[in-house]
């Protein structure tokens, strides 16, 4: 896997910074479903932390993977203004994103 992608970690957001209907969506492990980016119950913040790393600012079609609990669930980000929380991994792909996602989204991988 290391030859085709790099696993990056999420940011440790403080729950006391969460607001209702904020500017940024905080993507947690509960939002990573099998083949689905579920934002039904998602926390938000208004101000992006100053020390957030570039890879923790998500973009459409980024591949996410659950890193605790049901490890190995994957999904594609399909919204803007999303930030990566801890225990969720971002796969920075060096090759074809669609192919890698297709392979990771199989029962054999999970």
C-alpha cells in the first residue's frame, strides 16, 4: 500500500468548539460508512483551527478510511468544507484514485 498511497491522520478537535450549522463539517468515524459519506449527524465549527494541517482539510473525492472500531470502512468525500477528525484516515493517493478506491471498497479488503 505504501507504494501507491500514504495514510494521513485527523485533527483532535475540541468538542466545546462545536456549533450548530457551522461553516465547516467535522468528519468523524461515524460519518465513514461502507461506500457512503454519511453527514446525517455531523458536528460543525465556525472557525478553522490555526494549527490544522493541509491534509486535514478535505476535498471532494478524497478517500477516507475508518481506523478504529469497524476498521477498514471506506468512503469518498462528496461535500465541500470538510475537516478530518482523529481516528479517521485520509489516503493520499499517488496513483489512480478511482482504482484504489474500488479495490479498498471490497469485502476482501475489509
